[in-house]
């Protein structure tokens, strides 16, 4: 409902929150300390996921934004300004710098994952469309890593048992989410063509999952004692 009323503002907030979330979740397990500087580095690192599609496939990414109910000339003027003044390149450079700093901070061999992630995101977006590149990143880089870390939390002595516990706990919510997606797709398909309806389900649905997911983790971290 909020996305329908304020689509441009909601999208910008979602992209900013998602940048921090991706950067933190993909890196936190390698970093033993936390600070405001580390949080900024997380944000810049995760920003790569958002900004790279604009660099390699600007027009196609703008088309996706338009499919997400963004009908705001000021929003697209801002995107043109960003493209014309090389702000996208600067953002990618800052993301690369943040990855290098995080890589060198308390260096150990496992931190090569940070550089592998960086180049994987660049390669995916260079060769693939924004939607396919993001899907591969989200499902096979971000989510798998997060699933493994949760499985370890549930049973740090037996990964297989931890994964089974995770599946049992995640299954009911996954089924519920799938039902909501299908119901939402049914109603949206009556108003929009199928491709447009699917895009809305993917991104607006992802936003509706990501915001409470991040809030839950924030409150858990603040109150874990």
C-alpha cells in the first residue's frame, strides 16, 4: 500500500536499506568488530549490487523502475544526472575501496570471499540482464551464505542437523509467502500484463520481506543479551 502511494520514495529507501543489508550479511561473518566506520563500509560494499545494473544496463534498469509504478519525472531526471556526472562510476569505485579495506582489516585467508563477491557481481551484471543477474546473486550468493550461517547457529556441531532444523522452521513461512505471491499475482494480472505483474511481485514483495527481516535482526542484536 505504501509503495502504491509513494513508489519513488519507497524504492529509494528500499534500495538504501538493501545496500546496507547485502553488504553487512555478506561480510559480517568475516569481521570481528563493529563501528560506525564498519557500517559505512558495509553500505558501500552492498551498494555495488544496486548500482552495477545501472552502469552496465542503464535503460533496462530504468524500464524495471517504470514497471514498479515509478512515474516521476524528477526521479528519472535524478537518474540522468547520476549517469551524466559519472556518479555511478564513483559509487563503484567507493564500493571497490570499501571491499579492499574490509579485505585488509584483520586479514585472513577467508576474506578472499570479499573480493570474489565483488568480481562475481561485476561479471554477472556485465554478461546478464539486471533481473537475471540479481536473481543469481540473491539466490546463489547471498541467500545460500545466510542459510549456512543460520544452520550453524542452530547446531554448530552438526551442519547437516542444523540445516534440517532450519528447513523445518523456514518451511511454513516459505509456503505462506508462496501463497501470498500467487494470490498477489492473480490480482495484479487482472490489471497489468504478466511480465509487469511478476516484476511487481518480485521487487515489491522482496521489499515487504526485507524491511521486517532487517528490523528483526536489528532488534535481536540490540537485545540479544
